[in-house]
C-alpha cells in the first residue's frame, strides 16, 4: 500500500494545526511548511510522531515546497494551501504589496511546484468574505457573483481566479473551499475571530461593543471546517477538479445580535453597547447556502455556535489558556467584526 502523504502550508496556524492533528490521527504522513509568523508551539506535540515532518520556510519563495519534500516518503497526494495573511485587519496593516505577495503570489508559486511534483490535487482555502454584500438578501451560493469589500477578500478572489484558470489542461486538480468565519479552539487559538472574540470580551472585560448589530454573518466550528477539508481530500479527484464549495452550517447564519443572545445566556452580567459605525471596506451582510457541499461531498456540520460559546468559555473559566490577551492569539492589533 502506498503511504498517504499530504503537504500543508500554514500548518502551524489556527486551521492548519488542527488539520495536521486530524490527518496524523488518520494515518497520513504530514509535511508542514510554515514560516511561523505567530510561533510554532501549536506543532510541538507532533514532533515525536514519525509521520510528521516540519520545514520552516516562506512559501513565497519559489522553491519552498519542492525543497520540503522528503525523498524517503511517498509523493504527496495533495497540497493543502492555508498559508496566508489571514483576515481583513491583518491585510490592512501589512498593506497591499505584502498582502498580494503572501496571498496571491504564494498561491501561484505553491501551485506551480505542486504541479511540477506530479501531485494531482491542490486544495485552497479561500473565504466567504469574497461574496461581500448579498444583493437580494437571498443566501449566497457558489454561483453568486463575488463582490469583495476588503483587500483580504480581493487577494482571495485573485487566487481563486488564478487557480480556476489552471483547471483545464493541468495535471493537478485545484479545488476551492470558501469557509465562513470559524470559531472554537485549536492548538493555535485565535481570539480575533468574532465568536471567540465576543466570548473573550464578555468573560474577561465583562462588556461587549457591537457594531452593525443587525448584520448577518455566518459561522462554522473549526472541527466541522476541518472535516469538510478532509472530505475534499478523500473525494475522487475528477469530482472536485475546479470545484468551489462553501463550508459551514445553515444554523451558523446568524446576526451579531443573535450571537450576543447566545453569550448573554451564559454570561448574563455582560454590559452590551451598540455603535452604528461601519468598518471601511468590511461591509458584509450575508447568509450562505451549503447545499452543494452537503449534496456533493456528503458534508454535515456537527456543532452550533452555542456549542462553541460553551467550549471557549470553559477554556477561559478553567484557565486552559494562561494569558488569552497575549498578542500571539491575534493576527492584528485592531479587530473588526
Ligand atoms: N480562520 C477563519 O475563520 C478562516 C475563514 C476562511 C478562510 N480562512 C483561510 O484559511 C487559511 C488559514 O487560516 P487560519 O485561521 O489558520 O490563519 P492563521 O493566521 O492562524 O494561520 C496562517 C499560517 O500561515 C503561516 N504563513 C503565512 N504566510 C506564510 C508564508 N509566506 N510562508 C509560510 N507560512 C506562512 C503563518 O505562519 C500561520 O501559521 C487562510 O488562508 C485563511 O485566509 C480562515
């Protein structure tokens, strides 16, 4: 039997470190290529595992992936490209040039090397931010025209366009996931994601400041998002070639007010303040359809935002994260909702 082997770029991050653990558990060899922008503690427990190989490298370098491949391991079946400057505020703070290099040029470099290595599947993590505002209030599907409202979303749309243009005539099949905003915990916790941040603010600061309270967003638990990625990895390659899938759950389509209600249920003392300001370039008000991933990949989300609120609160109340306000748990200093 040929060994199962996957390369994950950005494998030390919030999603990557969780995915790495799941794949090792399923018996995959996993090569992680990461520049450790936010540290590498998330990978420490995998070091003794003989199925795990870590390479510290910047995937913007044109040979980073080729150089990371171990000659004594089977050729990878897939490259999962997660490395990016993730999120609207982080892209704003590094500026257009850097954001484009990390989020668009890196995708091109990584895809070219994936193809050159003879790997037949390239999985890309895009984002539902690409939809921007929904024109008619209907849930957006994968066919809905994209309407990026931020530099972050612009870079993700550009990467998608590049990959979809490679679909015909490449030996490597690109597939694209558009996850909604994640919540929950991973070996690299993030408290700059809305649900996680709201629980943090309500528990630690005892107050919440809510902008655009009636706006709808969509949320997915990290375990469900990772489950979706693994379904994409394990589906027949011809069924995913050039396909785009939203990843999330209908019950994760919530307004910020609805998220606040879930938090108040567990932390009723929280003071709530509302402000009607908008964040330039981050006007998002959408709900999302997940019919395609359910019908075609058999995806079913297990967790609700209420489960996530309970889980994050549990971790904070029991001191499982010693200094949750540490900057290492946030990608940018300023946070938007
Ligand atoms: N977290 C979410 O809610 C969410 C939602 C939709 C899409 N995504 C996408 O999923 C991917 C992973 O997100 P995340 O939440 O895990 O982010 P993260 O910031 O926690 O992780 C990103 C990882 O990529 C690494 N990295 C960045 N640039 C690199 C480079 N040039 N070379 C090597 N390593 C590099 C960082 O060191 C980090 O470990 C991103 O592409 C993001 O846009 C995330």
